[in-house]
């Protein structure tokens, strides 16, 4: 009789434990289900936001393309209707002055061209040299070499102040010191006029900035 009571107690205990485990499992399942539903709602909201952002991005890209087309058309119209500045006659046979060079550069529109694989820095320099001839300037392409292995084409122009270098992409006029400041690792600039090498450890101060040659 005692054995039967013990078995009954054990069975009842196991039944209670099993019921408790089932309840806990059901609660955990419900909580997971609620969490999954919440995550699904967040995912749907995120997807909606992504769709809206993609739509806005597409609209922005189209607007940029349309603006670029309009800008290109305006530049073409400006080039068509812009009257070139007539070069004033030279007073003597000496090389033109630096002021005349700056006036000539102001009259050119080469800096508005776009650098790409079919129009390189050498093309900029060659075209600028051609456009400076009516102004009486003798000029040659110059190549800047800097470390480790880089090169860039600009234009060397003969003026009353000596050889002045011009960056055709910006119309900036440059002296030897300016070249060294812009290209502190340069080792030489070569043109038909000269081959100039900066003195090692030469320092240039410009706009409160110090740059030194290697």
C-alpha cells in the first residue's frame, strides 16, 4: 500500500513538473512569437524607408543629370556668344610682359575644358600654347617630375620677367618657388627653355605654410 502511495505521489509530482514545463514553454513560445511580430513590423518599416530613400535618390540623380545637361548647354552658348578679346599690339619686339600674359589668360577658356582620357594635361598645355601665339607669346610644354614616379604637363612662357609657368587647367601663373610649393617632392621641371632642379632642402613659406624640397 505504501508503494502505491509513493508511486501516486511520484506520478503526481512528475505530472505537475510536466505541466509547469509546458506552461513555461508556451509562455516562451508566445514571447518569441510576439518578438518575431515586432521584428517583422520593424523590417516592414525599414523596407518602406529604403524604398522611399531609393525613390528620392533616383529623383536626385535625375535632377543632377538634368542640371549637368543645362550647365553644359549654357557653357556652349556662352562660348558661342562670347566675343574674344582682341590682343593689343606689342610696342616692341621684346617678350610680352607678365601683365599681358595675365590678360591673355583671362581671354582664354581652356580652363573650362574637362580633363579625361581623351583630353590630358599635355592637350591642355598644347592648346593654351596655340591660343597664346596671337598675343605674341613664345611658349613650350614643360614637364614637372616629382617623387616617387609622377609627371604633369604645364606650359612654360617667355616673358620680360623670364620664364613663367602656367597651369592650363586653372590659368595660375607660377614661378620656380610656386612650383616647389605646389610640388614639394618635385626633382625637376623640363622644357625647351630650361631644366630647373630645386636645391635640396630649400624651404618655401607661403600663406604661413612651410614646405621644403627633399
